[in-house]
């Protein structure tokens, strides 16, 4: 028994990603620090993307050979044709895993088009359920389209439109267990209500209350904002004043092109990271839009241009990025839906961790990284949300003016 336990521990150590991977493992990756984070240079980004270029074929066309005869290259290529070993396609594992997650009744919509994909793996085409769909027309057809003339000549790539589930109004009779009403026991917590009174003074909501006009902390700017400092209403007002100038700068055609190119290069560069390779491209930009904008400006050598736009409100570039991201996160939390809150709590408790163990390590970690990104995108302390609500109208008017897009990033209107 002890020997078996030792082998199990050793197995988990060797496959630590499989045994230890969870949503919480990706929290550190999304933690940003403008002062300490190291940035790649534009030269390093360019070198990284060169690795993903098409391999050198040693010729441009049949009549235009490039360079001198490379015997080593000839030996390598010629041996491929003499091997009996099957070379696995780049996306083969992805297709197999994807098909394993889909109920077989939907294979009839996917299978026929797989047979039309050039160089599709024979292993996939011979899978049980897929093999039988070759040149077969789906039998489950939605009521909305079944009477269309010559429907059988529809391209296999559009068979998914024949699914009844793809059309509005589809209902499947599923028997669900009846939920019984449950009334949770609510215990009076004196400390909780006392803490609420410190944040929201009851006197302000009593009849006849008059504001004495005195300045409070909320009316003052934060000196040297950091990633951990709390927002004030004055901070948010100052940030709102910079939105037009920064958004116009980011949407300037030349800057927009350079920023888009930097986004692609940086996403490719992050695929080299042990954790970053699991984070879907563009997720970091959605979680921390202003932090990433400031960092891209530094990489492109345009830091001074952007800093000059926010200096009128007394921000350094780092301080503006922190204030901007905190305001956007407070906006998300202030407008969050009940379903999103429920999902966030379930992610944090790890309820879905065990449900993903049937997937490959790569796919599971992508899901964990995506879940963690949603948690981080809604990470705002109560104080920031309260201060944001004092300026909600002004901020949302700015969002509406810019089409709910700030600096090239979508900002949810909920």
C-alpha cells in the first residue's frame, strides 16, 4: 500500500500540471504591476513571430530555386516519403477532443463537411459515428426549413442550419426535478451592520438632511495612486476628463495600426510563457485595457505622446492606467447581473474544477484561464464601486458617446 502511495505521489509530481491545475493557479498571471513588470522590446516581439512563419521550402517556384543545394535538407525531406509511420496533423487532437464532447446525434451535421476538408486526418474520418455520415443528408431537420425546394443540394458546410436547435422557438421536453422552497436562516450580525453604517451614513437618508458642504476624502484626489490604492470620486472625474483625448489618440489611423500590430505580436510572444500559452489571445486586453494600452505605448516608443494627454489632469501614465482600469472594473461590478455573480462565486469555489478533468490538459487549462479572467475583470473593492456610482451618469454618457468602446476595447453595457 505504501509503495502504491509513493508511486501515486511521484506520478503527480511528474505531471504536476494535471494534478494541480485549477482556476486559482492562473490568478497570479493576471496580477499586474506597472512599476515591476518587464516588457519585451519590439525587436524581441518581431523575433518571436518569425518562429511561426512558414518553413523555408528552399525555392520560390519550380523554376526559381533559392540558394545553393542543401544536402541535409534533401536527406530530411526524402526520408519522409519512405516512412510508413503516420504523421499526426497539427489539429488532429483538437478535432478528436471536440467531437468527443458533442452528442453523437449532432454528428450528422458535422461529419459530411469533414470529408470535404483537404488533408483531413483518416483517423478522424474513421471515428465511429463520423464514418457513417459520409455523403449522408441529415435526418433531423428543423420545421422552418424542411419544406424548402431542393434542400438536399445544400452545401455540407451549411448543414448546421438544419438543426432544430438552431432556430428560435425550439423546445425540448426535458423533465426537471421540482425545486422545493427553501428559506435560509438569517442571523443578525451586529458587526456587519455597524460596518455598513461606517460606509453609508444613515443620517444622509433621513428626511430634512442637508449637506454641510464640507470636503470629504471622496472629494480629494489620491496622491500617487498605486495598484492597491482605493479610488475617490475626484479620481474618477479626472479620469473621465481624459477619455476623449486618449480615445482619439488610440483611434488615429497610424496609432490604431501600430497598436493592433503590437497586440498581435505581444499575444504571440506570450504564447512562449508557461502559463500564458493557455490564456486566450486578447483576454488580458479585456481584463486590463488601460494597463495594456500604456504598456503598448511604451513598447512602440509612444509613451511620451500618451503621457502628455493625461498630464493635464495631474496623472502620470502609470497612475492614469491604474485609475482607468479600476474605474472600468467598478463599472462592471456596479452593473453586474445576478447570473454573472452566481457564476463568479462558483468559479471561485472551484465547483467546475472536477467537471473539466475529462478534457485534455491543454483544453482544461484554457477553460481555467478564461474563468480566472472573468473573476479578475470584476475584481473591485466596495469603496471603488461606491465612488463610481457617484459618477455613473457621466461615465456611462462617455461610453455611449464612444459606442461602448474605449481605446479599442469593448466595455460591456450590461
